[in-house]
C-alpha cells in the first residue's frame, strides 16, 4: 500500500491533552487541592443550574486559579454564590 500520496491525518489535540476535569482531579489526588476545596468545587459543579458550558468554564477557571498560586477555600465560590454570578453573566 502506497502511503506517500495519502493526506496527513489531522491530530485531535483534545485526545492528546488531558481534559480540564482530569487535570483538576489529578491536582486533588496529588494533594495540590485540599479536601474542603475539592468538596466545594464538586458541590458547585453538581449545582443543577449550571449548563455544560458553564461547568467546563468553571473547571478551567479553577485550574487557572491553581496555576496562579493555588486554590484557597475562601477563593472558591459556594454553589449559591455561583448562582448569583451566573445570573449576572447570562444574556
């Protein structure tokens, strides 16, 4: 079979890079994120008022916060606070 004339297959970056939730979980499992912070993040993610896109953005934001110096419990919004934030940013 001659493969020289075949077009190159595109690389799916998302398949190679870990998902944001996997990165967050890894941070929890390695102790970078404490138990109380993890529980608050999970309660917020499970919050029924968040859409899939909002949950994804929230997880990416939590990873960015961890990158910028760690996650502290006081910096992670409570689910009720998240509801208020979401109402402010939704169109």
